[in-house]
C-alpha cells in the first residue's frame, strides 16, 4: 500500500475538473535567415497558401494558433468521428486537458521570437515549446518528465519543396506533451500499460522497441491510432495511458498547470461507489465532487482520501463506510463537509478505527442527518457510528447523532481524540450512546450536547471554551451517566437544563481548576453526584431544580473552591451528605430552600467536613443567606463534645434538632457516608423492588398529617418516585409512567405526563394533553411551560428545518429569564433554536472569586506534560520547583511508574506501556501539586 501519492482509476479521475496548460512557443531563426514574423502584412500569412517566390517568413500568430487548435482537437472533439481522447466502451471520451497561449510574448500571447544564435529564455509559469534546428532524424523530443518539449526543423518543413501538413505539428506536440507527463511510447517494451490495454509488440509490427524512440522502426505500426505511437493518424489514448498521465498531473502540481480541484464554479456529478459488496481503497485518492456509497456497498478506506471544497462522503441507507487506519482530509486548504449517513444498518453505518484520522471539516465529521431536503429527510436517521482509537482534528463537530423520534442507538466512541473545532458530539433523540476513554480538547463551544437523547460518558477528558457537557432538554427526558471523567472546560463541567425520568448519575469525576463552575444544575433537574472532586471557582450550583425533583451531592471532595456549593431557589428535595470542603471563601451558600433534614431519622449527622474543621471561630463561612423555611441539622447530645464537622451552620437562621442517641463523632472520609435509609430509599433499582418501595412510601406519605414528619417523608417519596419513573421510561412503559404522575395534580406531574408523550413520540397525544389543561387557574410557571411547549410542538417534527418567528424568539427569551423551575425549558429551547446560552445568574461575589484565584495563582511555578495523547515518549517540563516526585497510575489505581528526582526537562519512555488511559501525579513532599489524565496510543 502506497499512501505517498495519488493513484486513481479512470472513473475516479473523470470526476475531477479539467486541467489547462498555458503554452509559450519559442521560435528561432534558421542560419539562412528564414524565420517567423509578427507582421500581419507579410505576404506569407498561412502555411496552406502557395509560397510566394523568395518568401522567407511565416506569420507566427496564425501558424501557432492552428497548432494549439489541433492539440485541443486531438484531446477530444466530438466532430472527429470517434477519434481523439481516451478509448472507452461506447465511444471515446474527453481527456479533460486543454491548451491555450501564455500571457506575454513578442507578437501576441505566448509567442517569442529569437534571432539565430540567440539563447532561449524559458517562461516559468508556462509549458515551453521550442522550435529548434538540428540535423537529426527525429521530429521532436521532451523532458521526461518536465516543463519543456522541442519540435525540430519546423521552418525547414515549412519552406520545403513539398506541401507541409501543419497538423503534424499539433499531433507531434500532443505526443511530446505526453512525454512531459511521463508517458512512454506505446511500443516501448517497458511501457507500464503493456499487457494492460495495449500490446507493445503490436504497436511496432510484432516487436517492441526498448529505446527512447530514435531508431525504432515503428512508424505506422499502431492499430489503435495511439498518440504515443509513431504515424500520421495518431489521436487516441488508452484507459491505462489516461490513468498514467492524470495520476502524474495530480501528483505534480506546478505553476504552469492550471488544475483546481476546489474551484467554486466546478459542480461535477457525485462519484458513485457501487460494488454491491466490499471494496477497499488502499491507495491515495482525491475527489472534487461528493462521493456516494450505494446501498449494499461497503467501502473500506485504508489509505488517504482528500475531499474538495464543501464536498461530502454520503453513505446511503444500507451502505457502510469503514475508515480503517486511513485518513480523510481536505484539498487546497479549504474545508470539506464531512460524512453524511442515512442509517439503516443494525450493526453500524460508519466505522472509524485503528488510528484513523478525520480532519478539516466545516460541518460534522460524521452526521446522521441524511442529505435530503425537508420533508423527505424524515425517512432516515438514527445512524450508528463506531469510532475507536482514532483522531478527529479541526472538525466543526466530531459527530451529530440524530433520530426523528427518541430511539435507542448502539453508537460508541472509544479511545478517540478530537483536537480543535467548534463542538464535540451532539445528540438529538438518540439514547444510550457510549463515549469512553476519549479526549476532547481545544473546542470553541461545548464538547458534548444532548437534547432528548442521553449518553454514557466514561473515563473521558473534556476541554473547551464553554461547557464540557451540556444537557439541553426541552422536555423531561432520559438521564446521562458520567463516570471517571475529567472536566476542564472554561465555564462549566456539566451544565444541565431540563428534567429527566430518573437521575443524571455523576460519579467519581474530576472537575478541574480550569472551569468557573463544576456542576450547574439550572432549573428542573434530578441528579445524584457522588465521590467527585470539585476544584472550580464554584464547585456546584443547584438552582430551582423544583419542589419535588431530587438532587444529591454525596461524598464529594470540594477542594480550593472559592465557594463549594451554591443552592438558590426552590430545591426542597436537594441534599448534601458526607462532603468534604477546603474552600477559600465559603463552603455552602444557600439562598432559598433545600431538603429539611440532612441526615437520617434525626439521629445521624449530615457528616460534611467543613473548611474550619470544627473551629467555631473560623472566618470561613459554611452557609450564608436567608433560609426560609429554616434549615435543620443534627446536634450531638450533651455527652458528646460539639464538633462542627457534623453540623451545617451555627447561624441563628439554622434550627438545631436535638438527638436522644449518641451518634458518635462523624467520619469525614468517603467510606462512611450516611444516606436516608428510614424508608428503604435505595432499593436495588429493579422494577418490582421499586414499585413495592413506592407503594409503601406513597401510602405512608399520604397518611401522614404532621407537616414536619410529612416533609421528612417527602424527600424519600420523591426519590423513589423519580427512580421508578426512570425504570418505566427506560423500559418504554409509558402508560405506567403516566399513571405514576396522575395522582397529585402538581405542576411537576403535568410536566412529566406531557413529556412522557414526547418521549413516546406521540405528538398528537402531547398536543391534546396540553390543550386539556385548564389555564384559567394555573400557576405562572406551568402557564409558561405550556407557552414554551406550544412552540416546541411545532418545532419537533421539523427539527433543524424549523425557523421561529421573531415574536416566538422574544417569547422564549422572556420566559427563559424568569426565576422559576420551568424557565429551564425556555432556556433549552432558545439554545436549540439559536445556539445562544442563557444561564441563571450566579451572585457576583462568587464570580469575583475568579479574580481572587487569578491573583493567588500568579506564580512562576509550572508543570507541563506533552504530547497528550502520546505514543512512545512522554515529555515533562517543570518550572519553579526544586524537588518533585512523579507517579503514574493506570485506570485501576496501580502504580506503573515512579521517579523521585528529575531535571526540569524529563522524558518517560513508554514503549512497554499498554495503550489506554493513565494519570500523572506530581508531588512536592506530601503535597500534590499537579495531576493530569493522559492517553497512550500505539
């Protein structure tokens, strides 16, 4: 396999635009003074006219013009009655090669006259044709290959005693031009086309000739009238010669060769790949048109394919594209448009694997939107991508998944890298897509975005200018699972809008210092975040998730935040348990409501470890703000010394609940986190267990009268209800899901019932349900939700083809900026329509923490690791540290490399390491000063 040069077939080559050559003719006088002239009044104007006695000059522009016209004619002219061009079944086809005269000259374009003895001067940006005078038997020769060819004794022929057929010079010029493009004589024994579609022996009366041509007695031996033969009637090229000539052209661009495969005005028909089977491209290709893979064909690319301006590779329904270690890139320093797949296969539609590269696209590298107009495009979608161990460089998006209705999708992206671009992976309506061990970096917007779809995000690294993950649900949808990721984006790690049936699960992730906010749960949301490390300015923000939506931060580490947790608005079922804080301003800031009791049965402590570590006189704040209703915490009995690590706050706004049992001192580590267990709030997650737990807690909840007890039970009731809803939604039990929310008549229940119809793709039922709600006596939030969904119901069938009116956008924008739980759906819809993000406001004093950190972190100390991803060598450079220790861990936490001392520039040889994800940790003494996730490719 040779990927160093383009090697293409005639069908592929004919999809390219024509090539054009500018010719510069250099005409030198004979020793006896015979020459060409620029004077149109000279009597010898035309070589077809009788020669006047004593005439010594020919009018150059007319003669040269006829030669160039003959060259073009023999490349193919429909008037030549089957002669000229390339010999094809069904009739000759054009060579797609043309000639004209170069600019400049002594007597018109491209004509340069010389006296006898004067030295030729080549024209750099033209192909040069020299009329020379030599006492040799051959009529011409050429640089093989090169920019110049030579015609011998033209003036001698013109002034000879016999009529000179001037078209011979056009025929000869094409022949010599072929030599400049590395074409051999058709009769040459080493002609690469010999035995393919010509017979070198037959071209020379039964015996091929191995010389350069001189002395080969092959005149008139060709039976195919081949241009590269000898004879009077030579017009044609074979298919093999066409391929040899054109492959030389595209591999050797030059100033004198006008070939632009990215020309904006070239609109060739798509190149069709139709083999009804498996075909492999193991040679380098270029295309100036779209490439279309027909149904039933699998195209495997193992070499390079270069695509022209704004061109697509289109994978029809039932077709497949495999990029197996190959590369698809652009031509001419302009972007191509990426891969478009119709979908339809049950295993995959597009597979990108084995260190393949997709790069430089102005749209998604892989898109599951079929290239069809509205409304025909609705007939396709939900295409499947398998991307493994591969690279996406400078692509507007890595991939856009889509389905016209919410559908499971078995796509996965594993061990890949996207470096550069606008977006990463976006998802509309596709469920359960896996992204694992993948690096997203240098993105201008968001790395992962989903609407009504969901992802499994495992062991990934995200770095972008805005959000690592944006969960953008315009109705209640399916949750995303995020485990062991590193979030390094500038604004947020996870930015979530809109509720889910079940919980977003956010577990064991690192929210790195680069981001302003680690988690931002903005509006209607359900989530559980456990054992994460938050190192952002603001660790997590929870704002108006709703009165019954459950949110939990359990066993997380908040390190070096300006503020650890910020809760604002209506978050009655939001709890935080067993978290440890090392904040520089405040650990927890609450403005609004959270769960009434953080603890279990009024006995066990919430078990949060605060920055002040139990010191009541610490200047670091735990909670500030106006609490209404009051926030409760567990106070140890008199027999136990007070320890503020088990408390929430000593403020008078916080009401203590006295315990009758000695709880013991709290454990601030992750291994002893207390969760509510009084009402079996964490069943196994199986449908029967959940249903039984829900029935029990529901009966208890509705039979309880005491408001305080009812508030305590409600947290568990909401939790079990949310878990059961997730099970019903995942299993497609939509009737059971709606029954679950048909009892209380709360605003949230209305929202969930409506959303279940959307998730079921029953838009008519959703419309009818929305219309059935009596809007005369409903709350403002629910009324706003109805207004938003009326617009959304118009949008959903059309997807990206929907164009909102200015009034609709104004309405959405107005509601998006309101301060209630359902405003999040307006925020999501506004983003879906405009790609403009609207987030709820974070208090300015928290945002000012960024300035505090910037001042604090201005230092001469620095650690840099590169490249990442890497192959055999990992480079580490440090600045400002005297003694560091390096430790490398694998994904299982095993130490695979250590170094106690090294210079400021250090190399780790990793040839024996297994490909995968590793963690590099740098320590100064016992203090960890640096950590980085790295990816090893082989």
